[in-house]
C-alpha cells in the first residue's frame, strides 16, 4: 500500500486482504476495508508497568525435535506483535512487518473466547440459562441444528451439525460463513445469504448433540445471537463495558456483516497491549483497580475445563494443544499447569497462565490459515510461562 494510489499489484482490497503478502497490511487495517462496530476505550489509556527482560534467546523444544530460540520462532512464524506480561508488568514486547503498538490487528477466532467470557458472565448474572435450548431464545432457529441444542452445548462446541471448517474449499460451510459475514465477496454461485441472520438458520443437524467436540465458527455466531436475545444487548455493548474501564489505548472493533451485525466468531480487532489488558483482567480474577468486571466464578467456570477425552477425539486439535479440553469457547490446559488459550487462524493467540501469572498475546500474518507453526506457537507460549514461573 505504498503510493497515492498504490500500484495495482500492491493494492490491498476486500478480495485479497486475507492472502499473502497483502494480509500483512490487511490484518491491521481491516477497518479501512470493511464496515465495523466500535468497542469504545472510554476514558483513556492507563499505562502498563514494565520490568523488561531479554527473552530473545529463550529456547523451546520444537515439534521437529530442535531447540528453537524465541526470536527465531517469531520471525519464522510471521509474528506482527508479541507481548509477555508477568505479574501485570510487561517483560517482553516486539513488533514486526510494519505493525506498531498503536495498530489494531484482527484476532480472528480469539474473538470466540471474548464472547465465551461474556456468556459466562451472563450466566453468573442469571441472564442466560446454560441448560435452556437455543431455540427457546431464538425462534428463527426452528428446524436448524441449533434449535434443540442447549446453550452449554453451543458454548462447548458440542453441537451435532453438518459443517466442515475447511478454509480452502469455496463450497464448504465455513466458506459460506465467510461470504455471509462479509470476510470475502461471494462467488456468484455461492451468493445466497446477505447476512449471518440468514445463514445460521439454514445449518442442519447431524447426529446428536453433546459428548463431542466439533469446532464450528458458526456455532459461536449462534451463541452470540442467543446471548443478545437473552440480555437485550449486542455483544459489542457487553464488551464495551469492560473495554472502557481496563485502560485500553484505542477503541477495539468488530467487523460488521452486510446487515450491520458484529461478527462474533472471528471479527474482533484490538491493539497488542489492549488484548493483553483483557488477558490481565482474567489473570486478576476479573478485578481491575478494585472493580469487578468479570465475576471470579465466571472465570473459574472457564478454567475448570471439560473432559479432555472428548477433545482428544479430534486428532488435529489434540495435536495442536495436547491434553487440553474445550470449555466456554476457550482451550483449557489443566495438566501440571492451569492455563487457558484463545487461538485464531494465521497465528493469533491470547494465553493466560494462572499458575505462572503470565499473559501472552501474539498477533501474526501467517500465509496459511492453519499450518506447521501452530503447534510450535503453543509450545513457545508454554515454555515462556514455565521459564517465568521458575
């Protein structure tokens, strides 16, 4: 995007912003390409304390069997921004590829975990019943896969649904989701739905709900619709209550679908430090300067996790984060540590290790949605937390 206007071959557009090399600019400038919904930062930035350490040379065991330095891994895995907090203080922070501390970067499916946190808070407040059927809240789900699924089953990706999360297949359900929400323009043969409100009720049931883990981005959108019907507020309004208090430096934003609905499954953008501030809030039990923004019971419900055996049935996901479980839109690690992980395609992460009191955020522009660096990203996060716990 150099020049006025840029040369045609360098122009980042709605059509190419998710593809390399255009994604390095597109991921931090989505608000200039697509409609958005603001999550206000409110009264202004509250600086984060710093106690900087040199972690460049910290090494971890890569999946390929080699010991890899953190600085080498960040370069190889197309990191745009990387920050580590220990006991609430910034100990390490790096930016790459033109990304700066003031840029907002799309977090893709890390957005799911923000929504899951808000849902657990609504449950704690008695505004959302995890055992009620989604169809009780959203009548439009009648006949769809979601009609007879409970809210808890939506939260934990335990919905029996005919859906494939295949990003490189233009005919897959996840691609149809991408067209309906406005991530990419729909090819003429797939231009069926003008909004997620139209798309979600068309998804059909396959098998029974419960006792399974089936990762479906559309399920988070269904959850968000249920939440909004239950409490009478949009998800961006619920998140704003937190964002405007925790000292964020910039407004966050949700990408909006063509009908102006916030994309709750993959559409949130924020600065590196502001994402870390949200993680720090969870690490501190939902407290910020004496004010309770998220109930500790809501955080505990997430951190308790679920049955790892159910998660382990999915070979791809269990390879990515071994030994985890999935609870309330978070990956939960409860082996020798106690940590929660939010992960998004192209290398986005929010990691909170309660035992080590460590929060890490990674923003990236990997060329492929999923790939060889995914498992090593998690290995690096866990190695940093273990090092700082010692």
